[in-house]
C-alpha cells in the first residue's frame, strides 16, 4: 500500500506552471483523481478530498496542495529573488528544500516537447471567460486546460502552473502516468489579507534537504 501511495504522489509531482488583468488573489480548487490501474486506484482512494489553494500577488505566489490526509505540499515562489521554497509534511515527515527558478527553467527546457493547441472553444468559470487549451505529449496523451487572460499570475517556480500554457487555468484535466487528475476552481477572492503567506523562511519543525536527496528517498521506498 505504501508503494502505491508513493506512486500516486510521484505522478502528481510529474504533472504539474492584459490591461485590467487581476494580479492579486486566492483561488481555491477541488481535486479529483481517477485511474484504470487497480493498484494505483487503491492509493487514490486514500486521497479523497484533496484540494489546491493558489495565492498570488505581483511576482510572488504560493500553492498549497493537500492530498487527502496523507501529505501537504506548499510551494512559495519569488520571481524577483529567482528562488522558490518547497515545504512537504505528512507520511515522510516535515521536509523543506530551496530551488533556483533559473535552474528549474533550464530543466524544463530539457523535457520532451509538448504540443500546445489553443482552441476557440470557450466556457465561463466563476464569471471568467476561459478558452480551451490542449497539451499533447509524445505518446499522444492529451491534457485539457481551461484558461483565462483576465487573471495574471507569475508562473515562475510553481510546479502546478505550466509556463507553456498561455493564460491562467481555472480548470485542468491532466493525464500523467496512467492517472487523470481533474482540478476545478471553486472560489476566487481578489485580495490577500495575510501577506506573510509569501515569507521564504523555513518554519520550525522542518528538516532542510535538497530536491535530489528527496527524490532519491522516494525512489528508495
């Protein structure tokens, strides 16, 4: 069971980055995961009730992804400092690591090319007009994004926001490693009251590591 849960967590990490545009806010999303793979489906069942919260203001952003009761991942990014901080808490304990946004951008350029198609199909989500964008990988798998140009978010350093997809997603259906992850915006507030959400200080109780060491620990499970 532990291996199945870790497989789902690894799949999630693999997935997920105008005038009068809104450049500050808090979007709350629901997350649903499904899979035709019976082994992966067992792990997914333990992640019911997963959520994603995205906070942004200017060049700063913060994502909080809670995968059921198993794990919470927080990514705080500051494009001015060219740095991001990732905090993970849950079954693996509390860990933190810092990343260079420039290094992450270089690694992204080395990943296989994805074909991006922005269609003229539209729908309204939370009052915002969104266009349908389709991302196709080398194996022909399609992920669908409904994006709006009315909201402007700096995507640097945020794994849940794909720089290659134009606009800001209010709904996503991402296919990765045999799992479909459907993410839908439920609420949107245009102001953030607590600016400390963007602090880059590692909280007490977290062990600082590196991304490489953490991935080696995942692979060793």
